């Protein structure tokens, strides 16, 4: 495969992925910011909290409830921060794609 064919293939692949991403984001965005932030917060908090519980159980052999009073709010707060950052970055990508669609660059 020549270099030019490889570049055109890579460019086409990126464009297909960009369209898939934009359609995914439109579906997520249509449900609302609260729904996205809430579900992402819960899933992120679970991904942060579950390993702590598993490590405590398999290494110490106990489930210390006193530590949970720290880890549950901490994982929820971290999940909330992750959710808002994801929302803002996805919105920025979406707005940039809308701007790029309006601006037509001349072909060389």
C-alpha cells in the first residue's frame, strides 16, 4: 500500500469514528445533562469504591465499615468531578464539530 493510500484510509477511518462519536453524543446529550452526570457519577464512584472493598476483603479478611464513611463520599465526589469534566469536554468537541461543519475549507 502506498503512503497516499494509507493516509486517505487513515483520514477516512478518523472521519467515520468522528461521526460515530457525534451520533453517540447526540443520543447521550438528548437525555439531558442531569441524567448524564448522575449515571456517570454513579458508575465512576462504583469503579473507584469496588476495588477498595475487594482489596480490604481479600487482604485483611474484613469489611471495615469505618473506612467506608470516608470512601463512599470520596468516590462520589471524585465521580462528580469526572462527570462534569466529561460533559464539558464532550460538549466542546460537539460544538467544534458543528463549527467545522459550517466552515467549508477549499480543497487543494
